[in-house]
């Protein structure tokens, strides 16, 4: 096995372990989203582009690492951004994340 593959596998293992070690899954539940909906919407109104970029990075990361929470992120995208904008953002983010997951598993 080449050195670069070992580094990629080790990096993925660290990221996935950190997700479960720090219990980051608690932030990807419907209860959390319901509790924080007003704050998230207020932040979105103040920082539209920043919110979209952060959301896309989170969605791509969750999808690329095959972590649980993509369905919740999809629902959150619709709730935060609305039907049209949310569908557009989720489509791009999920496609990029799935492509990265494929590339990681392929190489």
C-alpha cells in the first residue's frame, strides 16, 4: 500500500473518530434543529452567503465521510433556504459529497 493511501485512510479514520468521540451527531437531529431554528434563520438573514457556504461545507463533509445526518441536513436546507434555493444548494452539495466519497473509496 502506498504512503499516500495510508495517509488518506488515517485522515479519514481521525475525522470519523472525532465525529463520534465529540458526539457531533447531536447537532444533526430534528430536536436540535427545532430548538435552534429561530437562531439559524436570524443568522441566515444577517449572513446569507456565509450561511450557504458553511452549510455546503458541512453537507459535503458529512456526505463524503458517509456520516449519519445527511437526511437531516437536507430537511434543514429546505427549512432554512426555502424550496427552490434549498433544493439547488442540497443538489450541488450532495453531488459533490457523493463524488468525493466515490473518489475516496476508489483510490
